């Protein structure tokens, strides 16, 4: 007689363990507020004016339109400056470098006017604070301009935010270095820290390199940018900052 067949046990729904997050690191631009809508287009016009002053043979409106066409193809500034310089005949490397420097300085130093957070940003910060989650912001750009943005957004002195780090264009402080400082400051294992940002090649890459959890907010200036490989692939992708509350994480201090 053949042995009896084993009957596979019926699948039972099991509640999956959710990762407990003790610390959240937020990017600033296009993560906590709409940088594309409030800053990027005026910054490109400011850069166009600087290019013309630096010797580019064209009028400001034509340069601005050229920058925005290049931006739609690839928002990375070094490509935009090079493409626009060539389009208007600035092919000499030294002349091109001079114009590009002027453009980038202008882009990053656009004066800060009144800025507004995304509707869900402050409620999310307060929600996390009530649960005992440690919150940090790590921004990138010209530090004084980034500080002005923080003040305009009402985040300076915000009780929910433990500290703000300002990564700079000279790489004196990079996002990865800032993340390492946060690791040391908190004493947490990296998998208990969640990084939320919009750029695969920046905060997502740095967070993954250090073993942190990563969420990409896919909107704004770099929404069309695709991850260059697994090292830039976030754990999750969202479209609205308010979605963080519903993600498969538990937020708390214990």
C-alpha cells in the first residue's frame, strides 16, 4: 500500500513584523516643500541672467528657455550649463567654465522669499515627535540660502526637529557625512533609521550605502530621474509626504 499523501497545511494569514523606526532623516527641497514650484524656475531665470552678464551672446529670455528645455531632458546642472553654452556658441573651455560658474552661483543664491511646506509636512513631523522619533533634516545647497529657506518655512527652532545639517557644494559636508554624524549622535543601528528624500543619486544612495531604510518621494525637480542601479533603488516610492504614516513601519522610541 502506498504511503498516505501529505496534505499541505492551509495557508494562514500571518501578520508580518513591521520594522521599528527610531529616527527619520528628511531631505528638504522637494521633500518637505515644493522646491520645483516655488524655487527652481525662478532660480533658472536668475542663472540665465548671470550667464548673459558673464558673456554669453544671447538675451536672457532665450537663455532661460534653453535652460528649461535642457532641464526637462536632465535636471543635473552641469549638463544644463554645458548644453546652453554650446547652443549659444560658447565653446571655448575657459569661457564656458566662467559662464557655468556664474550660472551655478546665481542658481544656488537666488534670494529666498516666502515659502510654504507641503500640507502634510508639519503634521507628519508632529506625529513622529509624539511617538518619540528623533527627527533630522539634511539639506544641500548654499548653506546660507538653505538656512534662509528653513527660516522661511518655519522650521528654524521647530521643536519636532532635533537638528538640521547643511551639506554644501564644496563637499565640506556631504549628505553621507551628515548621515554618519547622525548615526554617531543617535547611537542607533542603521536599519532603525529611515531616510526620506527625492533624489536617487543623493540621499537615497547615501542612506542605502550606510544600511538605512529609504523612501523616495517621487515628485519635483528630479521626479524623472531613474535610479542608476540597485545602490540607488529605494525601499519604497511615494508621491505625497502624507503617505509616510501608512507605510509598513512602526514609528516609536522603544
